[in-house]
């Protein structure tokens, strides 16, 4: 247990020094998660996401579910908050900001999965280690970006941006018949810090307050097939009580 703590502490220190780290589910949890039946069941929940109806570019290439959570690290207590609309200010999201977006919540079966809860608690502990942060408010998005013969999907249609939180996490769930979706984290001057194509099990974690990020479009890898998908979970950690960029939900 001490070895695991030391390993994650070094990750946390590197994150807060450099602004971005790349890890993996297997490394963080110290288990062969990706070959487990639990992971396969978890990844399968991306197959039934509804189309994002709030795309001001008219795109239908993104599917999404969204829920909020509160994590008390002292008791490792994770609870799902009451469902409410999602909103971002225009200065953070010039494309889709400034409106209430009524996304469908995550399914109770997904929220109840032990692997999902372990992921949020473990990442929350990692991000809490450098300081004395006993609690986190968390946004979780299940995102699927679609590619077809006629449309390249945009994982980040708003372009280079910040999320308006303390830490952001991109968790790779899966890629099928796609190329692209290359993620770049930028410094405060919007100069590239780190570039990576997030694949299954990858955890790209960055300090949102001092970085920007973007991801390139998704295109078909083999156009003899009709479609391709890129599945990812976006996880944002912040404190709702003092964050004016986040819609407050108890």
C-alpha cells in the first residue's frame, strides 16, 4: 500500500510542477483492469449514448451523457448529485456556452459499477495528495465522437479552451476504425506542452487553471467501413462553492 501511495504521490507532484501527466488505469489502480470483465461491461455503456442536441455548429457527430458527483475523501464517500442542466460561460466555450444544456444523466447501472466508483475515488485521492483537499465536486461526461464517409467528428468543437475547473482528466475508453483525435495540452501562452493520442485505458490529466487543451478531428481509418467511433470519459475536479464558472448543484 505504501508503494502505491508513493507512486501516486510522485505523479501528483509531477502534475502540479509540469501542468500535465500521462498515466493509465492499470498503473493508477495497480491491477490489470483493461482485461477484466468489469472494464468490458463499463466500456459497453458507451453504446447507448443519446445525440448531443446542443451543438451550435449543427453537428450530430457527438453523443453524450453527463452527471455531477461529490467526493468526500475522508470517508471515500462518492454520491451522485441531483441532476440539473449544464452550462458554461461564453468566454470558456464560444460555440456552445451561454445556454442551459439538458443532457441525459448517466444510467444508474453505470454509476453503480464498482470500477467507475473506484476510478473516481482513486483519481480524487491522487489529485488531493499535494494539498489538504478533503472533498471534490466532479463533472463526468461520457462522450462518443462519430466519424463517417461524409463527416469528420470534432471531439472539441469549441477549439483551444479551458474547462473552468481545477483539474481535467481524459480517460480513453476505446477507438474503432478511426484516426485523428490527437490531444494537445498548451501552457498559459498557448504554446504546446504535451501531445498524445488518448487510447484505451490512458489517463491524460492536466491542471486546467494554468493550461489550455484541444483535440483534433476524428476521421475514418478505413473508408470501406461506414462509420468509426472514439469513446472517452471526461472527468473534471473542482470546488463548487468557489467556482463561478460552474453551475452550482448541491
